C-alpha cells in the first residue's frame, strides 16, 4: 500500500489493559491485538492516509527508539495484512464502468467493511460479482427473492430455471409477480422484471422441471455457483442429494435455502468442506427439514431468499469467513434462536472425505 489508513468502520479502540480491538465486536470481524508496549497503537495512529509504510515505520522508531528497523517494519507489515487497513489513494478500476461504480457504490462500502483481504482499489469484490455465473433453480418464495437480490447485486450472468406458472396463492410471498401475471410462466415474468432491475446483467431462463440427477448435472455445467431454491423432489434422495453429487462432480459450490414455518435456514456447500450428506447426517431428523411444510409469509420467504443470495455473493467474492459445509439460519419467533450446524466429513463419504 502507498498511503495506508485504518478503515473508518474498523477504527481501533483500547481496553483498560492495553488490548486493541479493530473491526467492531458486534459485527463478527473483530480482531484483538495484545499491545503491552503500545507499539501497535502508535502505528495505527500513524496510519491516517498521509504516510507511506516506510514513513510509518520511521515514525514508530522515533517514538520507540528501542525498536529495531526490522521490528518496526514487521509491525507495520502485520497491520497492513490484517484486512483492517485500506489504501487512502486507491488505483483505478478498469473493469467497471462509471455507471456501474455509481450503481454499486453502497455495495463497495459494504465489502470494504467485511472484506479482510488487502485490496488495491476496493472494487475487487464487485469485479468478481460481475464475472460470476450463477444458476438459480426454483423461482418460488425463496428463489424469487434470491434472483432479485443477485440481479440487483450485478451478477454477470444469471440462468433461471422453473417449471411453474404464477398462481394466486404465490402472491403472499413471491416478490417478482403481480395479479396481472397469474397464469403466466414464472420464468417469463422473472425475465421481464429482472431486466428492469438491472439491464447490465445477462439473464436467461428455462421453463423446465428437473427430473433426474443427470439433468441437474447438465444444468450446472459452466456455472460458478448453484442457488438451489427448489424443494422437489423431496428428500431423502431428492433434489438436494442430486445437487450434492452434481456440484461435487463439477467442482462448484452451491447454496440451498428454504423455510419450515418460522425456521429459516440455508446450507452452504462446496469444495474444501464437508458435503450436504455428511452435515445432514449429523442433524437429528425433524419434520419439514427438507423445506417441505407449506406455511410461509413474505417475511420468512424473503429472509430465506436473501440469505441464499448473501451466501452466493460471499462465495463469489471470497469474503465468506467460514469455509463451506454448514447450515445456518434463524428462528423468527425466538430472538436467541440462531441456527448453526456443522459436522465433519464421514470417513467413508465418497463425495468429500
């Protein structure tokens, strides 16, 4: 970095024992530094966007003459690699147009906050989103929200697959459709609506029922991530099992989401983590665990869809803090009812062990 500064969202503060916290403890990305001698704090105070790393190390030595040049440089380098520091004078980003930068400026602010990888100009996550190819399977309660969110985020290519037509009972939760659309194919309506949301995204559709694992394997070919928002055929040995095998064979990640009454949960799977079958084997059987129960509101469908989109974007941008291989979610009637389940690969699993 030429002129590093601490990200404003990560402004450091000291505890009474001298420990430094960066990133905000409530946001899940905080770091703590044990700083008995005050060296790290002094370096962070010098990182205000007006000094080069060499000048920061020199200033540190001026304040602490006992520090060697090598030690001062190591302290500065460690802080620069922490992800809590950004370039005050970022270089140009050629991959995005000025219109795209304006459209996604708030997304850049978000990724600057959560991305702990040092970047040249801060637009790198958005560039990855623009280059991404995402398959959305199912355009119902979860899928309609997920597809909208991914289009709005600027995913470069979206392919939407669904066999159904719009029905009156869909309209309590499926955000892409209106009363005037009843009887029309969901794919047709979704294509119209999403092109109005973001004309810069390449969107294609396919009105089709996925009837076999072989068909699903063919569909995922050429995509980076599968957003599985369909729930038929049911488990066991249903569409999630098919996705588990198809995506493992293709070497891509996939995200599956849905709702079971007030329980909204999402599974994240892919290379480098335990597969769906292994994680699911560790969870006690429960009714509706495959998103089979019909009770849903616009709020619960929206939560599931946007959680799916969030996890897809985290995978695409490389900002996912936890490796794939887990379920997470919320229980809407319990403020403390956060869901998280992760189990290791089973020794004999042919997919992930």
